[in-house]
């Protein structure tokens, strides 16, 4: 009986199959016309979003003559690694080797990020799961601190750094990064949803707050760690050290990038190569942790 | 277990008191490292800035009291500051709301897709804001010679014969800065929206369909937006703060200083007086002003958003 029946699923047209791929996950209250309009609008803007990135990727692999043909081409025809080799040679000739900039950026980024995740989590646990004298006020200050950014505190920040003797040290970038307020805010909101029963029962079993924090709370907020990691990583990865670091050998990689980029049109290929490197690392980290980040951001809202 | 939580017994009350007594010390210890750094690098600078704004301070000598002089100069003698305010307001008013709505709109579009494609589209829209200095590429796209990609395109089409100096022309500079800023505007707020949309209670949509909601727009207005109020408020904060602080993109794309100050903002004005002219008192007055503008506009918008759906 079954074999005699025609199987309509097998004769799906290409259009139908395509629709199936892009079909909305939620089909309530959705018209096909609306879906198509929406997809077209989305593709137009996705192209706008992706075009410059594709351009960087393509330019990074273009040989010298292809970078300067008229009219310029988006895609590379004869890909080569010349630009990367040039980049390494260029940096080898410079006073500070490229590896030194890479080391500086890695050190700042890794130490800053790990410290931020640990310290912000430590501070988030009391604020999220307990009420005590000052807890309300501290939570409020954190929300207010999201309402202005580092540009406001740059000048007095410099004065304070000078007083603390932190100018020309890695700590000038790392210490403020530890206390990045968006991270604490997101971590706190994520911790709020941990059932209080877990904490109370651990307390009754004789655990102190350090143990509860480390053994019970921290394993439950893994998605939030990853979110804090990527946000802090991005900020530190792009840090130029600007007004705090003057010693050339302590400057991070993105400073070197801006210096090379300032070198004019002849450096077009090299700039693309280093830009590609700078953007690849955060993008990869985001791809690997996207699901956790979305899970954390679901709790990002400001409650009344 | 659940029931006993509603009505604490005497035994539990006693335990609660005991917990209350013991917990605080350890909690303060846990918070100490973060908050001491937070106070030194965020709260203290705001306070120092408030005070320095009333002084003349050039780093080398001790600050001397100047009263309201810095503010008076700022508003009555500094023509460049007026340009900076004009540009900042223009950039903020355009990129703030558009960036905010775009972040929501694209999050909403992306949410319609199946999980795998959704992840890819999220990456495409989010990538510009995390790719470090990648926006430098826009300098090449708008480069003033015929290798600039826009120029090459226009010459090829025969629209112009001469390459246009995009980044040296005060008419085009603000438009280009706004464009690049919008390109990068789907950041943390976009992720908050994507996440918020996924956590809206599905049964609400089903109930709405039964109750006579006919299309996706009605569904958006009556169900989705009201359930996302906390994310709407969070993203507004992020968007307002960043759109008032536009500086890095302006300096990298249009140069610093830019032609006829067409890319000059309050923050670049602050950077000029703080890091180049070493007038720290004056720069602090600018910073203090910016602090109140940011805080004020945020609190105002929070008040407005709070009224959504009430």
C-alpha cells in the first residue's frame, strides 16, 4: 500500500526546498509574501555589513599588481601570501619586533580578561543572591556607570594613573579592565536566576560563601563567563595603550596596526594583512561562544 | 520544600537570622577587589573631573582655582566647541535612534530564521562591531584618488570624470562618519535583542493567534515589544552612551583634526585639550559636561521607555 502511493516530498521544487531552508522557525501569523520581503531586506543589509570584511580578506591575499589595478576588483584572482611575508619583514626591520607587540597584546588581553571574569563574578555573587547594607546602592551605581563611558574619565584617569605610578606599565591597561562595569552587570543579572535553594542548602550543609561561590555558583554561570570573556577580550584586543603607555616596547599590537596604516597607499596590502589578523581572533572566539553569549544576554535587561 | 518557602517556620527564621549574621563579612570580602578598582578607576575619576573643571591645570604645575572660568570660556569664547556640539548632536541624533531601531529590526529578522542560519546571520551583522580596527578599510573605500573604490565605481559608470575628495570635503565627512558608525552599530544591544527575542514565552504567540492577532506586525506590537521591555531599556543605554561618545571612528576616518572640523565632536575636543594642549582643567570641564549630558539623556529615555505599554 505504502509503496504504491506517490511520495510528494521527493518532488519538491528547488524554490520550495530553498524556502524550507530559510523558512521561519515560527510559522504563526506569517505570510509567504512577508517572508520574502523580509529576506530580501535582510540580504541587502547583510551584504552592506559583510562587504568591507570580504574586502579586507580579499585584499590581504592580493599580489601587489592586483591591489592597484583600475577599476579595483573585490575578489582576488591570484591569491598570494606576499602581504603577510611583507608584514613580517616590515616588522623585523623595525626597532621593536612584531613578536614583542604580539606578546604585549596577548599578555594584556589574557591577564585582563581572566582577572575581569574572576573579580566581576566574585562581586556579582553577593549582589545577585543576597541583600545586605549597601547592596542596593552598589547595584544602582553599576547601572549608572553604564550610562557614561571611558571618554569622560580619561583626563582624571591620567592624573590618577600618574599618582599611582602606573604610567608605562601593563597595569595601566589591565587594572581598569578588571573593573569593567558591563561585565559585572551581565554576570549579576545572570546569577539572579540561580535558584536560591541551592545556595541555602549548601549553607546548611556547612559551606561558607567562598565555597558556595566557587563550587556551586561558578559552575552554574559558565555561559556568563564566556560572555564576559568575549566582551573583555574585544576591548583589550583593540586597546592601543593611548595615553598610558609611552614606552615603545610595551605598546600593543593595535598601536602597531595604526602606525602601519598611517604609512600610506604603498602599505595597502600589509594593512589588509594585519587587519585580517586583528579581526580573525575575536570573530573566532565569538563563533565558538555564540550560544553561551545569547543565553547570557537574555538576562541583560534593566528591570524596573 | 516549595511550600515551606512561602511560610517560613520559626526554625527557618532562626536559621535566616543566623545566615544573615554570618554571611555579610564574607560577602564584603568577595566584593572588595572589584569594587576597590571600580572606585579608583570609575567613581574617583568622575569626582576628580568635577573638581578639576574649576581649576587651571597643566600637569606640570599644581592646579590653581579658576572658578567658573572654564565653563564661561567653553560657552562664550570657544567657537570650535560650538562646532563640536553641533556635530555631536547630529551624529548622536542620527546614529543613536537609527542604530537602536536597526539593532532591534535585524534581531527580529534574524529571529525568524532557523537556528543554524540564525547563528550565521547573527555573526554577519555583529562582526563589524568586534573586528577591532577593521573599519580602517572604509578609508580605502572612500579614498580620494581613483583607486578609492567609490571613485573608481563612479568613474567607471561615467557619473564623474574626476575623483572626488570624499574625506577632505566638509559636506561628505559627516555623512561618511555616520555611515561607518551605523555599519558598526549592531553591537552588544543587537545581541541583547537577539537573546531577548528568543526568550519570549512561545505560548504567548499561540494564545495571541487564537485571540485574533492576524499578522507579524500586530504580533510584534502587542506581544513581542511589551515582553522585551528590560532589553529595550538596556540597549537604549548602550546605544545612547556610544552615540554620544563618537570619536575613534571620526578621527580614523576623517583625520584629526579634520578638514574644517567637520568630524570634530565633544570627545575629540576633550582629547585635543587634554592630550595635546595639556589644559586639563578645561578638558575636565568638557568631560563633566559630557558626563551630565550622557547621564541626563539616558535617564530621560529610561523614563520614556518605562511608559511603553503602561
